[in-house]
C-alpha cells in the first residue's frame, strides 16, 4: 500500500511540474504560480508529517518506552 501511495504521489508531483512548465509556455502565469504554491504546500505538509514521526520516535527512544514495555506493564 505504501509503495502504491508513493508512486501516486510521485506521479502527481511530476504532473504538477509538467503543468508548471506548460503554463509558463502558453503564458498562463497565474496558473503556473498557483501550481508552484500547491507544490510548496505539499512539501510543507510532508515535512510536518516527517517531523511529527521523528518527534514520536525520539520521545519513545529517550523515555525508554517501546510497545512491548507498555504491553508488559498492562498485563502484570
């Protein structure tokens, strides 16, 4: 599932870049800049997701908690 979503995302980014080039070629600058802003939002959102995932990993690593520890704590 993850490979499929990454391929779809990569395909969307390639289509968006092709759309930007095409819009500049046919002198539709407003649409081209809107697509650039859309790409910035996409990359910003991806960055926030990766930061959140990294923060969660570091929290679990620093506090010495893993899912197995939590399971053992609850089943005592």
